[in-house]
């Protein structure tokens, strides 16, 4: 299956009215690549669009902001040349890429639908289209149920049943929500816009965005104002508002970019904290909070916390969130923990953890260079890391098994390490030693078990990430066994993206994560929270389980470009939702301490 293909991929593009986000542009490039590949176009041309997609996806700042800044240019980014810069201008100006329009006319709609199924890349779709008459996803589902697909060359029974379950995955609406990262760009554009309105005293976002969830269903905005109707007029005039869904006195909803709904409420100053708390949720958290209030003779709603006495209802809190929580005898709870997953017990005892922040991060332990499938050279990655205030990084290019990325064999790896030695020497001669480069590798966990490079080679590395990219369809027993072997290898420092999932695009492989966690604790192997917004694994629940078992986490960007280093904040949010503190994460440590933690003997 193509699901075995190692990529940091993007889900397939779906057509919408207006384009603003980088993710949208990334999807368009990826989509072009798919269609070109489907048509049997030149591999270099296909790769150029794939690379462009990944590059744009890694840029955190909205491209529109960069275009509008007079002193900046797209070509400031490593990997963006004149041609790509021009395409980006076209996309931002017109919302379209002429080339894609043409491809869309040439390729039937069903091809687009089929390619949304995890594991069905252009090649498989082409084979299916040639062999079976398909006009919709339902036709393919029926063909699988009737066993027709398993009769095709290169498919088989197992592939057929995987396709069937992946069709269900593609059809599930939970897998078409916006990624947090993408919602975040829209939130920032919106807040900037709302701040331009004279009637707005204060504006904040709430809901799942504020809780840092992996994906966001709709965006919730809260405004403080005395003139709600002026605020509503300004809101609906936003250039990216597709249409107005509901307009009321205190609540208005619009359809925004990428079809996302934005709910905006206007409240008075005295209720702002209560409303912000209420609309941040989660629902489960709020239900628990309300019942707690009730037990204390209080009632809570979006206007405040009130007490009933002889003289009637009296509001006792509402202006700030802090006083709302205080009114029910709790310390303030960070939004990322508001899921009713144990935060009330902690807050009652003043034991809310001091959650990790981006400022705690000193190093980044997973990234790629042009030696394999990265867009930036070693030197460019180092410079970018210094610019971001990092004190150390590990260069972890792919090993040889990942042929698509021109993975490194021992010879090329040692060459890279020599270059790192030289660069470290020259950095050491600078004042204060800005950064130390660790000699690393992302070694593949092979299908048949074992690792892609010998222990002898790995023993010379400073940091070894072991990741599973191939054979993702194996049984839980097999996959768990492969991961356990890697965890137990004395030279493996960390397991990369431990579940292999791509949010909205590919389900995780089958693995008994609790066993992997327990073994990681025994063998002092770290587990990764991959900060790429499509990955974010380990997720909050398993990262919390890892902490519980005494495993140290590494939050790593897996950057494939210099801009890719900026996704660290997405990993931080996942870690915060897991309740992690700086001390639970190895790359918050000074380098010497990191080395001590890793002493396995
Ligand atoms: P989403 O949009 O699906 O990603 O998830 P949320 O958590 O943003 O959910 P949403 O937008 O429906 O509502 C935002 C918050 O507002 C939610 O977490 C709790 C609160 N909320 C909204 N409507 C109600 C309601 O009818 N009852 C209660 N208790 N809370 C509500
Ligand atoms: Ca929401
Ligand atoms: Ca909402
Ligand atoms: Zn990687």
C-alpha cells in the first residue's frame, strides 16, 4: 500500500471559496503533484510541487502578512526561488493556480474523491480506475465488499480490507476538521481585523482553539463592547467572510475561509471573564464546573457566577476568569487542561502543574537537511536554529531504507558527521558558543525487525531517533515487537512519531503503546511528541501515560526546512494538554544534563 510511503504529507485539497491560509496553499501544491503524478508526468516536476507543498506548510506566519510587509520577500525563505515566489503571489492575489484549474478539467471528479482515502495515491487510483468502473467513493466501497478489488494485480485480500476501513476513515466527518495550526492563522487574521474597530474594547478567541486541540470544528470569538451592533457590522464586513449565517444582537456567525464557521459574541466588561470561561469549554469541563458551583449554592453562566439570597440574585464574579474559578474555590485552570480529565482534583489541592512553555525549549532533536529530503543545508538549519535562540540541535536525516528521500548509508552519514565536527569547531571559536550540533540519525525500524544501520555505526552518534516508516499494515503484534526492539537497543535515544498517524489523512498503525511506554521507562529511551501539526504523536493521553510511567518526552519539530522549526509551538500545546512540565521534556535541559539523562548504563 502507498500508506507505507514515508512522508510528512498533507491531506488532499478540497475546493473552497476563498484562500488565506498557508495550509490551503500547501494543499493546492500537493493536489497539483497528485494530479500530475496521476497523469504520469515527469517525476522531477511532481517532486517540485510536493516540496513546495511541504515548504509552505512549514511556514507558521501567514504568507499574506509576509507579502504585505514592504521590507520582506518570499525569497527570504530557504528553498523559495523566483518561480515558487511568483506562484505564491498568484495564489494570494487570485486565490487560484491556473495550472490546477486546467488539471481539474482534465481529471474526473471521482479521482479526487478516491485520493482522499488513506493509502490510495495516484498510482493505485490509476490502477483501480483502469480496472473497475468507478464513479464515486461508494462504487469503490461496493467493489471492495464484493471482493472485486482483491482480484486485481498488486492488491490482494489484505489490501482490500485496508481500503475498506480507510474509506470509512475518509468518510468520517471527524477527519475533516481544520488542523489547529490552520485555524490559528485564521484566528490571528480575525483578531487583527476586529481590533481595527473603534467599538471593540477587547477581543479574545475561545473554544477548542484556545484549548489547543489538534483540530478545530469552529472558531469562537469574544468581544467586549458597549456597542454590539457596530461590532457586528465590522465583523460581517471582513474581507474573508464568505457569508453571514446568523445575525443577532449579541451573537453573529459567519462562514469564513476554508468553509469554517466563526461564532462571535459580544459581552460587557463585567461578564468578560465568565463568558471567556464559558465559551472556552470544554463542555465536559463546564458541566463539572456548574455542578460544583451548585453544591456551593452558586450558579454559573456566561454572564457570571451568582449567589441567591433573600434579596435576590447577586453576581459575585465575572470580570476575569481567575475570579470565576476563585468563586468556586479553585485555582485558575489553564485552558489546555479543561477537558475534565482530572484537572478539578488537581485544582482543589492547588496542584495544577506549571505547564511547559515555548521559552523552556533549549534544543530541537529531530530535523532534516538537503543530505536527504530537507530543503535547507546543514549550515542553513544551524543558522536558523541560532536565530530562534536554540542552544543545541540534532541533525537526524533519514537512513538508507528510505530510498525516496535518498537516505544515508554509513559512508554518507560519517561524511555528514565530519562536516558537523568542523562546523562545531568553528562555532566553538565564537564568543559564548551560540549552538552545539549533535550528530544524529533518524534510523529506520525495518519491516523484518531490527534497524537500518548497525549498532557499531549508531554507537558513534550523539542522538539516535528510531522511526517506523514501512510495513505500517502489519499486525499489532509485529509492529509492537519492532518498536520494542528499537526501544531496547542501547544506542536508540528516542522513538520518532510513535504512532505514524497523519491527522485527517492516515490512521495510526496498530500498536500496543502502553507496552512501548513501559519498555521505554525500563530502558531510558525517550518518546517523541512530534510537533508537526499533521502528526502530534504521542498525543495528550499517551504523553500523560508516558510521564506517569517515568518516561522522558522529546518535543521535536521534524523540520524539513528552516521555516519548519517554527512548528515547535504546536508540540508545546500537545505537551501542555498532557499536563507536562519543563522537567518532563528532555530538550528543555541544558546540553550537559541532556547527555547525563541519556547515560543508559
Ligand atoms: P469544536 O468547535 O468542535 O472544535 O469544539 P468547541 O469546544 O470549540 O465547541 P463549540 O464551538 O461547540 O463551543 C465552544 C464552547 O462553548 C464549548 O466548549 C462549551 C461552550 N458551549 C457552547 N454551547 C454550549 C451549550 O449549549 N452548553 C454548554 N454547556 N456549553 C456550551
Ligand atoms: Ca469551537
Ligand atoms: Ca462554536
Ligand atoms: Zn524525520
